[in-house]
């Protein structure tokens, strides 16, 4: 509903803009014919029109930006995953998964709030600037119309003041004084007409002078009000609001309230907040119930738990990957920093107030800054996706190991049952053969070996130190934290080069060579990511202070 209203409003504004442009084209043609207008008034109108165009361009950009929500990311599957017991990553993994999901959700929430509250308000403030600008332009157009009316009345006067001459009267006789001519009725009527036209011209000249005086006053006040008051106030308010939200992101992992913010994130489904229905189905991770039901070995229940844990991990990891892929498709598809900078520069050039000029020049991000951070975010997205794929390959190997154990366990259980039946029957005709005993012993040794290996692999996944090559901390948490850092850097698109020097960004902890000081890390992150492998994350700083 809101989207439709916004689209309708934008369409109405486009129609109004085209109407105004057509109107001004017609007025320009009439001005060209007149050729006697006050240059100062025309120059002031040109300034107002330039200001109107620049305000309209920047306002349209911010209206569009304030409505964009498809480059935000939510990963509820990570939270759901963290609630699964046992967690495949060991005791420290659940908190790390939950906090990553909560952190990324909070980043996305803040980004939407920034756009809908700060950018939307700035777009409205810029729209409010158009009313006085239009009033100034209309006042000068009224002056032009008054001059046009004066020109038309002067043309009529000129035409009426030179009527065709009458026929000459006969010459008087010699010595006779010429007779005084009585004015004809035609002459009287012509004189009256000229007199009336002259009065009209005088009145029109007075109206034109008044219109000019009003136009210069209203247009001048409008230009001054917008340039030195409205634009300056709106831009200061927008910068303050934007900086407030960016600072919230910067402090997200260091504020005492962060723990409470993270705890409050409790999605009920892996698809909570996800608009499109993502589905995942992998036959490789399915397993038949009778496979483990017919396995009565000592480790059967534990292996079945492994399989359920692996399947849950694969499902949630794949959902997270799909959501990251969708996010990457929509990353920074609105405006480039160059386009935004051009719009701010154009507006700065149309104002004459030095303070407003300086302010507008400080707003846009430095050229290339957006490309740098978007590139870093895209690289981190790609790395995270690849790491998820590698992690799922590990899971698939473990699932195959578990299935193989159950297959062996099923054979071992069957062999043991067969031996038990023969022992109980004690039928001399059907004695237990040596081959059957050897088969049973071989299967038992094989099952023990397979379980030992599988248990070792699962322990490696749950290794809290992250030193083992296939540990969850190493294969998943590290890349995930690098991805979080890239998302935080992505926020710098919204910050100007001047502002970013004063902001301290607090990142999730990362191992060497991109480790953060311990003071900037949440306690659970210090444990969970203490030894995660460094995953290349372009744009991730080596210190807590952004440069």
C-alpha cells in the first residue's frame, strides 16, 4: 500500500515537473519577443530555476533511496540453528551463531530506519524548498506578464496616435482671414481614444513597476530563504540523523545494551522476515528410519544423533547461503557515489551562501568510496558462500560416514542375532561356524573403527580452539565474522569522507592478522572466534578506528 502511494506520488511529481517545464518554455518564447525586460529580474529567475532543478534532482534520489529495502539481510536460520541441541560447532558455537544473526538483523533494521526516517525526511524537506522557489518564479512570471500587457497597450497607443490624415480644407480668399476649423467628431473620438489608451498605458506601466518591485522582493527573499535557511537546516538535520544511525552501527558490539538487543532477537522460523519462500531439499542428507532402527550396536543412538545434527546444520547453512545470495544480487543497485556527489555539487553551485555551500560539499562520500566498500561486501559475500559450500561438503562426508556406520551396524546386529539364536537353539545340526564368528568379530572391529573415526571428526567440528582444519569455528565462524565486518564497512557508503574520520567502528573479533583489540569484543565472540582462520575480507580494518 505504501509502495503504491509512493509510486503514485512520484508519478504525480513527474507530471507536475513536465507541466512546469512546458510552461516555462512558452514563457521563454514570449520573453524573447518582448526583449525589453529587466536583466536583473531575468537573472534572478534563472538562478531560481537552477536551484529548483538541483533541489528536485537530489530530492528524487533521496525519495528513491528511502524506499529501498531489498539490499537488507536477515539470517534467522542462524538463530534457529543455534537453538538446536547438540550444536555441531560445540559449546561456544550457539552464542556466536545467534549473535551473528542478531547483529546482521540489527544492521538491516537500522539501515531501513535510517532510510525511512532520515532520508525520507530529507526528501520531504527538499520538497518543502520547492514552494518558496516556485513562489519566486511565479512572482517574476507575473512581472513578465505585466510587461507583456504594457507592451501590448503601448502598441495599441502607437497605432491609435497616428490616425490617417483628413482631406485638406479649401484655401481662403485673398485678404480674408482663414476660418477657424471646428474639430470634427472623428477627431474628437480619436483624441478621446488616444487619451484612454494613454491612461491604459500609464496604468499598465504602473502595474509593471509594481510587479517588478514585488517580483524582485519575493524572488530575492525566496532565493535567500532556501539557500541560507531551509537547505542549510535540512542538510544539517539529515547529517545529524545519519551520523546518529551510523554511530549506532559503530557501537553495536561495544555498548552494554548490545547484549540485550541480541537477546531480544528471537525469530520463530528459519524464514522469519524473509519475503520469498526459500526451500531446501537435499536427498543426500535424508536417511531411512529402518537404517538405524535395525542397528542395535552400542553407538547406534549416538550416531543417529550425529545424523540429525548434521542434517539440521546443512539445512540452516543452505538457507543462510540462499539468503546471502539474494542479498548480493541487490547490493548497491541504487545510485553510485559519483551520481550522488554530482547531485550535491549541482545544488551547492546554485546557492550563494558560503556556509550552505561548504555544508553541501561535505555531505557526499568521497569518489570511489562506495565502489571500494561494495566490492568488499561482494567479496565477503562470495567468500562466505564458498565457505558454506565447503562446510556442507564436510557435512556430506560426515553424513556418509554415519550412514556407512549404520549399514555396518545393521549387518553386525543381524550377525549377532543369528549367533544368539544358534546358541539358544543348541542344534548340533546347525552349529555356529568359525566363519560366522570371524564375520561377527570383523564387523564389530569395523564398526568400532568407523565410530572412532566418525566421533573424531565430530569432535573436530566441535573443537572450541579452532586449531583443527575442519573445526566449525575455523570453517564457518571465521568467514561469518569477516562477512559481518564487510557489512559494517558497507555502511560507510552513507558516511562522508569528513565524517568517517571521527567514527570509531567496533567490529566482531577476528584472528591475526586482522584481530581487534579485546576491549572492542563481546565476551562470547572472544571465545568463539579466538582462533578462527583469517578469511580475506577487503575493507576490514586492522584497527578499531576507521580511516
